[in-house]
């Protein structure tokens, strides 16, 4: 008879994870803060988190390249300089950018860990767990899309009648 085993890994020691430097226009991303905000435990190792953050930054920055160019043409030296409503003393545009990064990272990790052989056996549990993981990843991808649209001041949904 097998017994259930749940592995829990502690997060890295505080101060052990550095920020990932961005291109100078977009803000740097603090991996420790992202880990805390996304409630990631130590099963996501610092090197894996670093790769996920870098991939998220590359993807989001690439998607926003035209918007960034328009802001630079208007004379804004960084995202922090772009006029925006402040919330908690911070630009909402900065908050949207960091939310896009966090959601993208979480989506990547959900996808990466979906294939780990920890799915329950029997009674159709595997399909329910896989379905829940797919729904979570879709939700995170939607959050990323919304954050990118919000940052640019665009509507979240574009619908067209055929």
C-alpha cells in the first residue's frame, strides 16, 4: 500500500535572489519580491525562477516595443517617466508591467510543472487535475494579456463581428 507524500520546499534565504536588470527603460524585476507576491515556494528553484523572469521580460518587452518607441518619441526616458495615475505612491503603468511579468512567470511555471508525475491515480482524478491546471494557466495568460492592455490604455477585449 502506498502512502501519500507531499514534498514542500522552503523558499531561498531572504536576500539570496537578485533583481534581474532590464534594458534601462523598463524597470528591473526583483525575483525575491516576485516570489513572495506569487507565493512561490522552494520547489521553484532560484535558477528556474531566474529563467522564467528573463523569458517573461523578453516576451512582454517584445510585445510592447512599438508602445515603448512611441513613449520614447514623446521624450520619456523610462516607464517611470510616462505620466500615469499613482496608486500607493507608484505609477499604475509600472504596476501593470510588473503584473504582466508576474502572470507570465506563473503561467510558464504552471506549464513547466504540469508534466511532473505527481498526478493522482484512479477514479478520473488525473483528468480533473490536468483540467484544473489548464484552467489556471489560461487564467494566468488572460491576466498577462489584461496587464499589457491596461499598461497601454487599450481595451481588454477586441471583438469584431464577422
